[in-house]
C-alpha cells in the first residue's frame, strides 16, 4: 500500500480530489482479487472483462515472472478497476481530473513510439510537481468517464492528427490519450492499460465492492449488472424490469432540449415499423438529481407514451455503469446539462445485446432484433 495520497495541484483548492501517488501494482491488485474472488480471472463474467483479463499472471491469484509485484497492473477492465477503487473507498478519476494532474509531457511523445515491453518495469516512485508518479511514460490509465471527450464540442479530439492545429504541439499527448480511451469498451483489457484511484475525502474510508453477479446462461447479459432504477411510479426496480420481452434501451434526461426529443420520436417510429406487440422501451435518465418520478411521469404524459414505455432514473454511479456496457457516451458540462450522443440498443428477453444504432432512422438491425 502506498504511503500517502496527494492533492491534485495547489490551485485546485481544498475540495480537490486526491490521487494515489502511483498506479495500482500487481501486488495490490492481487490482494484485492484474493479478498474479492469474484474478480479472479477464472470467475469474472465476460460482461465485466474480456478473455485476456489478467492473462499475463501465472494463475488466478499467482503473479509469476511476467507480472512483477511492483509493476503496474495491466490487462484489467474498467469494471475491475472501478471495483478495486470502490473497495478502497475511492473511485476512478474523471478524464478532466486526470488531465489536470498529468498535463502534457514531451516524454509521452517518445513513449508513444516504443512498443510495450512483455514485462513492464516497476513503478518509479518519482513524483512530479503535483506529488504523483508515473502519469507519463509507463501505462495508459482508465478514467471513470472514458470516451466522453469525443462527443459534442470535443469531437475535434477524435484523432491525434488534430493536434497539428493546437497552439502547443505538446498537447498531442492529450489528443492521443482521448483518442485511445474513446476506442475502449468497458470490458476491454490491454497490455498497457492500468489505473489509479481518486478520493474525495481527507482519507479513503473502507467501503465494500459491489460484486459481479454470476454470468447468466447463454452468455453475457446486461441483466447481470448490479444496478437499481427508480421508475416513474416511484418504485425501486431492477434493470431487468422488462425481462422476458424484447426491449429497446436508450439513455436520456427530461430537460434535454434537442437530442432526447428526437430520440423519443425516433423510437416511437421504430416501434410502429417493427409491429411487434411484445416489444418494450426502457428509457433511463442519467440525471437523477432532477429526474424525479414526478418529472418522468410528466414527460410520459406530455409525450403520450403508452404502457410499452418504462421511464426510470439511475444513480450517477449506476448510470455510468449502464452506459459503459451499452456503449453510450455522455458527459455533464458546467451548466449542469448533458452532452450525449444518439444510441439505441436492442435486447432480447434475457438481456443479451442484439443490435445497436448510433443514428436516428437507422432501424434495420433494431427491427430485425425485435423480431427474434
């Protein structure tokens, strides 16, 4: 266990989150896996980690020669990294927090050109001006809202080549980090992707991790997620509230001025086109602070949504979990509103993802998925 946590810069103020000094090491992650065996590589459901999860370890709880104890842990999914931080009483840092701490470094440019070694070196322990170590030149790192930088006005960062237009060429590193993170899905693991935790209190209090449920028969199911929703009737329901029916799932917020009304209209047209009487719609709000059951019910009345539509809100934590699984990108901006894309996902009756659309009017695959 590292000795201290550090503030994210002097200018950030008293309320700034604190970071782990170093990336999480293999030894630290092994201790977590031993304490929480549901995150062993031979037990974790494929919904939460791909087949290469911790593949460089000699065994489910054995490090071996390719995973030095003081080297940063890699081949970990976003779910696993998040569970570790939760168990420590912390969380993954946001993209903005991580970039504030990291800035840009000329060392990154040389690192990008080097292949990842088969055996990673140990964490260096050499702290920078912010008191953190190895933010550059060792591994990429997961963040809570990975991929969110490439929506809305930040679409310019979609490719490292866009850094040519930047005032400071060293900003290329930021473009590359954002582009790399945007390419990820939450269950992915890579040979150069690790993480560290952030903490909002003076010290990380103990907190239990949220265990992954056993994998459903038939493969990964979104219904395996340990999340809860509050629906328009004020009921506390599970994500599988519509189990047994083919379901279209999307995320939204009730005060959205543009994308969400288009999304709802498009799903209504899709339902009419599909002509599947059993088909249902689950709209999940990522704005639980404002989208109370009363506001959800008001929207349903105003839009004349019938009994086939289920509207619910998720906590901020659970909304990010759901979005990560479904490949939905969103971020909250300073005004309190949300920037998000258009995504509709079709699930079968057991919660298996059958189709995804990223464009209004692109109904073909979704209609076909509802028919089976």
